[in-house]
C-alpha cells in the first residue's frame, strides 16, 4: 500500500463531493427509488457510534510519526515499517520502524 499527498486536493475526488449530499436521509430514499445505477447505503447512527468507539481506541494506541508535515509519499514496507519520502520520486528515503 502507498499513499501520496497532494496539497491542492488532498487526494479527494468526485466521491467526496457527492458524500456531503448523500448524508441526507431524504436524498437517499428518493435516489434509491429513481435509479438502480448508483448504489446508496444509509449508515445508521448506531453504526457510526460503534465505529467511533473503535477508532478512538485505535488512536489511543497509535504511535506518532516524526516529520509527517514534510513527507508527501508514504509506503508500507512490512507490518512494522513505513518508508517516507519528501515526494514520490525522491531518492532519499526515511524508514520508520515500530
């Protein structure tokens, strides 16, 4: 897995723009009746609360990674190691081991 950060759009696309509208229950119900080409799934408050609790527990155990504001390319090397670069094709790599 690798991720490349682009400041102008933060890696977001059309899906993120649609996401703001799709959050409305009425829109979901109407859209499901009007089209079969787009699959919409309503996420219930209980699902969100459950996920929030799981994420909070995960974030409490997450380790900080130094210099993340300077890095724009991250690659998973293995289960315990990440590789950072200032940009995607930069020859200088900075390994981070957990």
